[in-house]
C-alpha cells in the first residue's frame, strides 16, 4: 500500500470549488498584532542612537540603543519564564 498525493477528482480545475479562495478576516487579535508591530517599528526608529554597553564581563561598543533595550527585555522575559517554571515544579512536588 503506497500513498498517492494526487487528488481523486480528475477535473480539479472545474466545478464550484475550482477557484475558491479563503478570505482573511480582520480580527481583534490581528489588529492588536498590527498595532504592536507598528509600535515596535517606531521604537526602533526613535532609538537608533549608538551607545557603549557593558554587562558583567561583556562589552559592546557602538551598538544601537534599541538593541540594548530589547536585549534587556528578552533577558528579563527569560528570567521570568525560568522562575515561573521552577515555582510550578516546586508546587507540583509539594502536592505529591
């Protein structure tokens, strides 16, 4: 038994389903993502100044300010995920 990906209907380009196309609906979630994307673009444009950045033993000369801020946000997000996962794990161990 083998898999044949060809459709069974020989006249696939004819009939009522031949040229149907899915419509893209505008949902509140899509509007929200579009607004966030526009705000992120404005943020990058407004924070294009170059700065020297140091963190512990790392040093970066003349990097864009937006990159430093986004890196700090990502680091904070990862720390939050880690602490949340550890807290959840500890809570499950106490239940058992």
